[in-house]
C-alpha cells in the first residue's frame, strides 16, 4: 500500500499536467488560426474554432480585424459574421448569434424556441444599429422592438427615445402605423404609472394631426378631474402653458366627465368655459332653468344667461330667442321690480316703462316648452319670490295688482 500511493499521485499529477498542456495548446492553436485568418482550422484530432467562448461583439471584431483585408468595411464584416452564425458559411455555424443581453448564455434549444415564438430572429439592438449604419435603408421596425433590449414586451421607453434620435438623424422610413404604435404604447406605459399628463406629451408626437387630436382628447377625457387640487392645477398648467393644449379641450373633457357622473351643474359650467354655447344653453333649458326659477336661484342662472346673451355667442345658439332670452328677460324684470320697491317716489313712472316688457314677456313665457312637471310649475310663476314681488308692486302702485301684471293688463285698466 505504501508503494502504490506515490504511483497514484504521480499518475494524477501527470494527467493534470497533460490536461493543462492540452488547454495551453488549444489556446495557442486558436491564436495561430486567428493570425492566419482562419475562423475554423481542422487539425488531425479536432477542429479549432477561434470564436468559441466569445460573445457576439467579439466574434464580429474577430471577423473585422483578422478575417478580412484592411480595406474591408463594417458592412463586409457584418456580412461575414452573419454567415458565421446563420450556418451559411463553408465551416458551418461557428459563431454565436447576436442575442439581446438578457438571452446571452441561453442554450441553443431555448434560442430556437424564442425565434419560433417571435416568428422572426430576435437580435440585439446594437446589431440592428450596425446594420442600419451599413445600410441606410435597413428596416427600422426591428430596431424599435422592446425585445431587442428587454424581456418586457410592453416597455417602450428606450424604443420611443431611440425613434426620436433616428428622426433627428433623418431616418424616416417607418410607416405611420408603426410610429403610432410606438407613441401609443409608450403613452399607455406612462398612463399606467399615473403620469397621464406626460402621456399627453408623448401623444403630441403622433404625425397625423387628426389621430393626434383624437388621442389627446381621449386621454384628457379619461383623466381630467372635476375636483381641483394643487396637483391637478399644476398638471393643467403644464398642459396649457408648456404643451399649449387649448383650455377648451380640458373643459370639454371635464364636461364629459361631469355628464358621466350626472353632475349637470359642473357639466354646464365646463360647457360654457369650453365655448360650447349651444350645448350649454340646451342643458340649462332642459335641466337647470326650471329648478333655478322654482328655488329663486336667479343669480346662478343669470350668470350663465348674460354670458350666452353676448351677440357673438347667442348667434350660434338654437332657439335662443324663444328659450334662454325669455328666462333672461324674466329675471331682469324680477330684479327691476325689486329695485322699484326700494325707490317708491318714482315707482309709477318706472312701472309704466316696464309695462311693455312685461306684456311681451307674459306671452313668451306661455310659449316655453314644458317637458316635466317642474317646467310647468316654473312657467306658472310658482316661486315664492315672484309672489312676493307682485305683492310689493301692488303696495307701491295700488292700481296695478299682481294678477293684472301677470296677465299683461295695462295700468289703470
């Protein structure tokens, strides 16, 4: 036993020395093959591959520096390297494919499965950029695929910024549909992160102006809040002052949200601020005016009607003279009667001046459309303030009773 142990140890040492020598010889053979410009050299025992254990960038460098003449271009090196990993060279496939960083080191079986799933080869973004450098008409679509950089298919951050750089370098051969996909995908990514106002900035880069406007308006309608906070005010300033989004778009979006929430007062307010005079007038007449008359909330209604009465606004309002103008004249008469009550000495003269207006108003009130019981109550003058005003007029000018005033009878009839 004592004599066998040294022999075993000596044999192991000799075997390890042999393996180490083989490795050294293999590395030297690779160097010699590289200097000879041979990517694969077939020795008597095995093939020596200078690209084994190298990543794709080093494989490309080997072809550029050692496999081609000094006058060769990057395009020539790319073509020779592409043949090396696509099994189209004489030596077969001897170099690794230019996979994205997150796939480097994956077994060949996984690479093939990934390519089948994508229905096309999936290469590193840097490889595509080199192809574009070599051929200015190289397709831009694979460059902007997020999978060339990250395994997250919906992460368009780098893709969107890369497209901006390519445009600055006058690369424009990307279809409008693909451009829209890049913009919309990155905007959706920002929207999901709560940065919808920055998503608007991204959508403003959509080339087609109709699609751009529609996309921005839809984003505003989804996210513009009715309740104003410091954060919402800051974002609105960003939209209007830096992105130059029209204020009317924001108010229209808020009006749409108010309509969805059933808040007609907010809807009317934002329709007015958006400049939709006809829609605002229709909403006031159909849903708000009668309640304002019944509840004596004249000032609220008057603020809307006086704004709509401006000639350049009322000219575009349908049925203004037979609807909104009637309510406006009615409120003005009520307020005039209140003023007369406070100035008794000249009450008779002022009442005579109002007579023509009241006569015309009464006939127009009867023509107001009545769709609900509230409309009929408002038309009949059932508010408490109206009755109080009629009594006040009767006390100032006994010859004119409230019934005669409403019916349009002349003073002293």
